[in-house]
C-alpha cells in the first residue's frame, strides 16, 4: 500500500492545505457544537479503506484548486471548539493515519476538486449548517461507519487518496497553524460536512485538508448519505442560503457571474449575525466579499442594509475595464442585482416565519421567483389539399423529407463519411496570425522534416492564377506578399494523417512586418476605407418631406454579425484524374462557382473539373462563396502531387434618410449584393413617399464576410423597425398603431418603383392580430407591468416583405436532367443542392405530379456539374422556383413523348417499355429562366423581384430587469407561402428560420479583439439558441387561399423570408425594457443594439444598481473586445 499512496501526489495536497489554513475554520465553529461528532471517530474504524491504496492514482492535480480550500483554513475561531481538543482523542484515530493511506482511497477528493471550483463558499455555509448537525445524532450514525468500508468503493477517488492523507498528518501540525489543532479533530465534525458532502460539492475541497485530518472518519460521511443535511437550514429558521448563475444562454453555457450567499440571524430576529457573499466571474478565482459581509453584522435586514451592501459591493467587486471576457459593467451590476434577489428572497422567508421587520412590497415578489421553467408547445396550421385528389399526387401534402430516416439513423453520407481513397492525404492550412502585415519570409523546413509530411504548398505552386473571388478577383488563393486579416491563408501542409498535417502546419515559421490594421466600422469611416461602388436608392423629395414633418428623429443602430454554425464544416475531397482532370467532392451551395474557380487556379478549362454534391450538413449562405477558398487550395495541393426620420403627429412617416455601413472585411466577396439587398428592404413593409438609402462597404482587416440567410434583407428591415419603434415611443403611441398606419396597400409602389400586386400582407397582419389575441394580451401586459417592478413584459407585432429573385439577373436560371429507365424508375437531377432544406423532396413532388407517378419511383442521386452545367447557387430562396420549373419543363417534355403510348389499360411501366421499343428518347433536359426581371441602380428602374413573400409575427416576452435574462412566452406567425408544395417542410423552414433569427437578434455575438482576432471560435464561447430560447407557445399558420401565379404550382419561396420575423422578439424585449425604464423616470426613445443580449438588456434597464457601476470612460483603456 505504501507504494500506493505515493505521497508524491500528496505534495499537491500540501500546497493545497496551505491555502486551506485560510479560514474555513471559522465556518467550522458552528461545528464546534458538532463535537458530538467526535463520536464519529468510530468511523475511523472505517478506514478499512486503507486498502484503497488507489491512493497512488492521486495524481489528480485538482489539488490545484484545492487552493480554494485555503479559505477553509481561515482559522475558524473554532478555537472555541478547542475544547474539542480534548475530544482530540480522535487523535488516536490518527493512528489511522497510517491507515490513512487508505484514505488515499478517499480519492473522492478528486471529485472534490470539482467542488473546489464550486466555490468553497457553499461549503462554507454548509459548515454552518453543520453545526445544526452537531446535534444531529449523526454521531450514532457514525458507527455505521464500519459500513464505511463502502468507502473503499470510494476508491474511485483513490486518485484522491493520494490525498496523501499522510500529508494530512503533516496537516496535523496544521493544527499548529490553526493552532486550533483542535479544529482539526474538530474536523471530524467537519466530516459532518462530508455528510453534507453534496454540499461539499461546492466546497468539497475546502475541507480537503481538513478532512484529511479527519480522513479517518471521512468515509463515514458516505455512510449516512443523510448528508442532505445541508437542507438543515430549515431546521434553524435563522439561516438562509442561495446560489445564482447568470449566463448568456439558459442551458449548457458558461456563467458570466455566479454567486453563493449565506446569512445567519440572531434567533427570532432579523439581525444579521453572519453574512457571507462570494462571487465567481469577478476574478481569476472565487472572490469573497469579506468587507461587505463584516460591515453588515449586527444590522437589521432592511432597506438601510440593502443600500449599504450595494454601495459596499460596488466598491469591493471591481473589475479592470480590460478584464478578459468583457461585459465589465454588466458583471459588476450583476453582483448587486444578485444580492438584491437574495435580499428579497430572505426578506420574504423572514416574513413567512413571522419575524418582524421591513415590509416586502408585492410588486417585488417576482424578482425572487424561478424564471419560467415551462415546457414549450407548438401548433402548425395549413390548408389541406382538396378532397378527392389522388393519394399518389403528393404535391401540397406534408410529405416527409426524403432523407429524414437516413439522417436520423446516421446512414446519410456526407463528404467526411466517404471511404478513404488509396494514398489519400490530409491538408492543414497555414494561416496568418496578423491582421495586416507584409510577409518577410516563410520557413517550412522544420515542418517538411516532420514524420508523415509529404509536402508544403505555397503561392509559387499554383499552376494557374492566384487571383480568386466569387465576383471580383480581389483575393488570393494563397497569400504571397501581404496578409490582410488574421486567418489569411498563406499555405498548406500535406501529410499522411490529419494530425501530422496539423502539427506540421504549426511548425511553419512566418516572419511579418506589421502594418496598422482597420478593424471596426468606425475606423473605416475615419479612414474613408470603402469599397466601390456606393449604392443609393432614392425616391420622392426628401427636403419637402422633412419640411412637412411635425417631428424629426435621428438615431443609430448596430447589428452584430452571425456565424453560420452549420454542423458540417467546409470540406473538400479532391481526386486527381487522368489528362489534367480533377474530381471534387464538396460541401457547397455553388458547384459551378467552385468548378470555375478551381479551374482558374489550376490553369485548366472547366470541362476538366467535376464538382459533386450529395448533400450538405447546412449552408445558410456560408457555402455559397467562402468554401471555394478551401476547394482551390485542396485542388492545388492535389494537382502538385499529381447605415433622419421625419413624421407627423399621427405617426405617419413622410421622409426617411438612411446610411448603411457594412463591415465587409478584406475582400468584396458578395458584400455589394448583400448591401443592395439591404437597400431593397430599407422600407420593409411601409409606404414611404420620400426616401433615400445609401450603402457604404467598409474595407477592414477582418476575414471577408459573406452571405447569410436573408442576405442583408433582415439587416435593412431591422433598421426600419427600429425607427418605427422610436417614432411610436416618441409620440407615446402603441407601436402596432404606427406600423399599421404606415403599412403598404395593394398597388402601391416601392422606393425602387416596383408595383405591389397580389398583396397579402394586410391579410397576414389581420390574421396574426386575431390568432395572437393581440389586444387582450396588450391589456394583460399593461396590468402585469403595473404589478411587477423587477420583471416586465413586452409585446410586438412585426411584418416582413421579402423580395424573391437573385438581384444579379443572370443567376435567375436553372436546369434539370430527367431519365426514365425501362423498368419505369426515374432518375432526377437538377441544379440545386440539398442542405437539409428539403429541395430534393420538393423536386420529387413536382416530378411526381407532372409525370403522374408515385414519388417512390423517383430518385435524386446528387448534384453534379457533369450532369447539369452552369448552375446558379442554391441561394436567394429561389431554388424551388427555379429548379422546380426546370424539373417541370423536363418532365413535361417526357410526358408529351409518352403521350402516344398512354393506354388506359396499361401501366406506367407498359407505357415506358412501349416508348423504348419504338426508340423514343426517355431522357430530357429542362430549363427555366425567370421572366421580366432586371433593375438598374443608375435609373432606379426595372423589376428587381419576381414577387414578394409576406409574413407577420407577434411575440410576447418577459425580461428579468435585474439580470437581463428574457423568456419568449409566445410567438404567433402567419406566413404567405402561396400554395405550399409541402406544408411539413415549409412550416419547418418557418420555424427554423425564426429560431435562427432569434439567435441573430437576441443571442449570438461575434467578439473580436482590438487586434482583429476572433475570440468566439467555437460552441464554448459562441452560443446559438437552445431549448430554453424556443417560445413557450409557438403557432405557425400558413395563409389560406393565396395562390402565387409567378412560381411553380402557385407556391412561394420560404427559406429566408421568415428569419426577420424573429425581430418581433427583439422589439418585444425593447417594449419590456421601455416599461422598466419608466420605473426610473426614463421615457421616450432609447438605443438598443442587436443582439439584445442579457448584458444589453440589463444595462438598458437603468436603475439604482446600474448607477452604482458606471462604465469606464471610452479611450481610457484597451477593451477585451471591440464592436466591429
């Protein structure tokens, strides 16, 4: 065994306990009562555990945090316990010490370490609880100790045991530290704590040292799991404990600030006898508010104490303005807000017990309640197909996604699931660590000598052109002289395995000459760093409009970026073929664009490059252009190896002038088209006679930004809804009245002179108002807000009008290829790619209707450039319209060819065979182009869109004014998708787009350092919506009887239009914040940027707590992150 307890581990412990010495002890004093525990020593007997030699495992460094334990040490004046000393007989237990090593077994400790993180604090209070325990006859239980042998089981902990309890022995001298060595034995009492050990979880380590000493009895505690003792607090009604965690997202998220608080009152009074406050997230380790706690001793639990506590906490809980993680003002405010919640909770408990003191106002009660744990529910409403239609005609029916079962079972294949090719190699990128710099030299020699490395690839290895880009060739495949962002691709390493390639890429040394970077929009404006052209859409007479206005309102809004967060990242498999051919398996929305750029880089014609796409694990615009950089690099390697509003008193807006600034990054990519789309949607759904919008593309040293679902439309409309809301707040009118007053009507014209026909937005609005019971809920919310001070509710109804078509005219085309085989089966290929949106399923439904065969006879294999050439990206919500019409065209051709053979007595298979034997071509190419399109920015004329998809959403939210947390209580969506091709898929798209918009407008944040480094690079720091972000009640209704004569089978596009409806959640939050601000006598318009994160919500709810934590003066510090 000795071997086992490699005390070496122990040393960790030593380190630890030094800390422990810290003060835990004081907690322990309660324990002194515990002396009964001494009896516990019986437990020692337990140490059978000693067998637990596992000790050796002890390695667990967790010791490290044991440091937390240190406070435990705080010499618990347990001294009083000293008398326990006599009890010290435990000491005899000490002999256990030798056994102690079995203690090692205690490795429990390792578990403990989690605890330590937990914030010994809790441990602390548990201790107090412990004293309750003291009486806790536990003692008797103790004997159970013998059962302790279970302890051995503990050995898991054995790691712990390294606990080198032995050292404890040293600890023993601990005593001398504590000098209340007695404390040590006292420790036994502690073990009670163990009892609590659930509690310990938090503090577990805390007693690490301690219980080392008592390790002997340590195991005991397991015996009487009775440990729940920590509930003991109810035993004595004079102690209360609470813990808090505040994080950006409710589930599975790292906390911003945590807190554990304990207060003990003199029996039967509200006089504070002991107050302990500890916080996480305010320093590198848990931070105790010792000064505040000590200052409030002997004070009654009331308003004066609250004021003094908050003032003291604001002074004691400080953060450097540059603190890692940012959110400094928010974090400081949370320390006060969480204490206030604790204050209210305890005050209510005291009143419940009949303790006289400060009265608790009823409107404050909601601040201490659990924040909405309800389970969500939903409803989907759509129009059923006409009665009598054949069941084989699946068009318009909620047919299941073709790949649903394979995806659910894991059988669906993606690029990374493909079997390995013989001699297949892996590529790892060499990327820039500087935002803007000249490359002085590149040294790859060390990397090339590493095991498994085949070669390194740099710009000089590109056989064709190094210039690349989806529209403008303003990027490089591989940087050769200068890097313009962090992450700029400089080269690549090719190796036998992925790990070898990644290791070698890190070994490549690049020497830079740093240049001054431009990171933010403000910096770009200051330096006039813009791409050209600057787009403008203008209509009416702005000057006359502003002269007519009763009020002129100016404002500003910043809308953050969003990560695509597709589950399948960008991936390319390149296979060199003979005669200069290259076959690529790619996760892309744009096969033809990928084909073209790869051919350009290789210096070959497009007919030698084949791009194949089976399916993608999500795209959302992120794989329309940026994937091509990866594809070109992989292909080269494979080749080498062979931003004023005028309005009337009524709320009618008569003039609008808007400036849009977009942080484009280090290349144009698709940003000009994105800005054009933002300008096309700058009025959203409102008729504005006099309007001008101008868009500036800011050239910065960030990685190039690209398309995202909505493609600038949501951003343009978001600004619109912001000034609509500000107009309503400035006039003191309900926002829904101002929105409805300004809403378009049938036949009106947009700022870009397109007449609105088949206008259904007014129908969507009225139905949404009805289904959401808007007026009743508005009245209920006003009552709720009058009755509650620290939680507020808001309600908002928001429309959307989304134009459908590519703004680039030439992209509005599609092709399809359909084969009918002699057994009657049909192979369908088209130019769209499947990324989970159900495009292939809809195409099969279209073919099934036209050919008159069941969908089971139709198969879609993949999308490939060698079957359907010159394809447009699967984007702009146009894929079903374009490819569906192409599929329809091909199938109509085949149906006409089969017409002579369609015998009423024969089957589909008979018709096909008869046509084949008569040498009829059973293969057809289909094509479609959207008619009557084409817009000219210079003349503000032409038809920009084929039609518009309309929708309206109403959302009700509740915010916690003290923490900034919010909950979406209810959302009702009414969407016009024409005659839905597939209601199941379309409703799924509405729900999915809405939740993605919830992320964009309320949660997801991209943080960049002042040096241009992306700080949110993974799910640990970048949070997308979770289950708790789903509305408690979600209702989606597809508008009935709204055929669209401009798209396939009277349907409408549905992919992007619903995303903006999540703005209803944002503006409901803003309404709730406005109600909170009224409590502080703050009325009228205010700025709330997107996303409406917990930090922004809390800071906007200005109150006495936020005033105690003012932000640092801008420019006086270097922030952790910057708003780009």
